């Protein structure tokens, strides 16, 4: 229980320290995920919405009421505050919560399984998966509350097609849960889905626009690749930066014609609701088979990874990271033989909502 303002300030600093720690080990990326600590029976403090972990300061950590989700101060609390409130409400012993979009646990949460039965070291683990609901909704908070009540002993759970919730009596316990969960889910993907893939971005041929001229990172970029870059800039005036991602998972997906439907919320939000890997049909050359579409931010190249696009390097990199995770999920689902795909309508809504709120946040940042 936090009573004095000094304790509250220390707690806010602790949240920032933990977010940096998780950011460093790769469990938290960019503005995705959120962290909270209980203050008392009816309130907690939580990271704000849409601010990068590197930029957090103590006054940005928002105090939220568990009972009605009202909050104090000038910063908007994380959009997943209802999920945190649901956990504090149903687990009086919990003092600290970490919500991440970590790779292997998120991918395991796309398989359509309600319980992941796996192991960490020699210890058996059962990881519950809360049924899918759109992010930021009351329905998602209800789904998590239902799962927390059903598995009262469990401190780590997955929100289907989204990410994780890790709880503890203190920050250390919650962080350990997140780390254990990632290893245990990777064990599951390797053993059950035969998917042993490294997560990351392997850069191929990147470029960006400078005063309307394409500048290639690698001077002797092949003509074949240059034609694709030219075509992307031509068809997508909003694009200023292209990252060519040739990671193991993206390469694997790019090897065969595919229709990638989103398996993860962040894929639907950042990349698009339907991404196609083109075929190398007769009569089509490298110029004509790339699917460059409005609001679809990854363009696959058959057997050559994907071009991830954005208005700057940061945006393109976000797409590259989320695409890599999406391709691991896609491969795991293919090999597992089943998975839970997001509906087109859900993806469409999330994509539109994300673009709107993202541009609003970007505008607010400029003030
Ligand atoms: Zn989330």
C-alpha cells in the first residue's frame, strides 16, 4: 500500500525503471504494452498511452481508479487500463502487472488453444489463454477477469491474438513471470508447432526519400530491387522510408504464394488487414507482381523477404518488427494445423482506429 506522496513518486520511478529493463531485454518494444502498480484497494498507477518507454518521466505515470477507471492528471492512461483494473479487482494479492506484446507468448496465443501446456526448465506450466476480444474494450477486460477467476493460482496468462498479462506481489515477480512465459512459449512452439525461429529484423536493401530523390543505403543496390522501390514510392506518396526485411521468418513466408490474414492485433493495426505474397505467374515479371496497396505497409517479394514502409525510419522499423512476429505466428499456425484468425471486420476496425488515433497522437506531440 502506498500512502505518502514520496512513496508514490518512488513507485512512479520504479515503473519507469521496470519498463526500461523490459525494453532492454526486448520484452517491451516502442509504445506497445504497459505496466502498472497497485496504490491501494481502489487505485493503481499505469504507464500512459502512446509515449515511448525511453521518453517516460514520473509525472506521466497516471493514477487510475479501479472502480470506475477515472484518472488524474494531464496524461491519458494506457488504453488497456480496464484489463489491469480487472486483475487488481479479482486478485487482491497482486501488486504489480506487466502487459507485453512479447513475441513467442503472443504467437502461442494465436493457435486457438485455451490452455498452453508446456514447461520451463523441469517445471510443468499451464498457461491460460483469455478468449479474444478487441483491444481496449470492456469485453477484453471481462475475458481477462473470467480467466483470472478460473485460474486463481496463475500469475501469467495470454490474451488471445494480442499479448500477455504477468502479475506479481512486486515488480520483480511480475518481470520473472514475463521472462519465464517467453521461454516456456518458445519451448511450446519448438516442440508442438515445430517452429524454431529467431525474432528480429535482417536488413536487406533499404532506401528513403530526400527531397523527392531515392537514396539507397547500399550504393550498388541491384536494378531489379531499385525498380520495386521506385514503384512503391510512386504508388504510395505517403511512404518516405523502406526497410527490406529478410529475417528468417519473413523469408520463410515469402518463399511461397500466400494470403496472410492477421493473427495478431498489432499486425492488423500497423501492417494491414490482408497481405498477399505474390506468385511468380507466367508472363509476369518483377515489375508487375508486387501488391502495393493503400494502407498495406508490407510488400512481399517472392522468395526475397518483404519491403516494410512508413513515413519515416521509425515507422518502417515498427512495421518490420511486427511483420517478423506475424510471420512467426503464421508459420506456427501452418505447422500446428490450426489457429484463430482475426475476422476481416475486426481487422478493418482496428486498422482504421489505429490510423486515426496514431495521427492524433503524432499531432499532439508536435504542439
Ligand atoms: Zn496490448
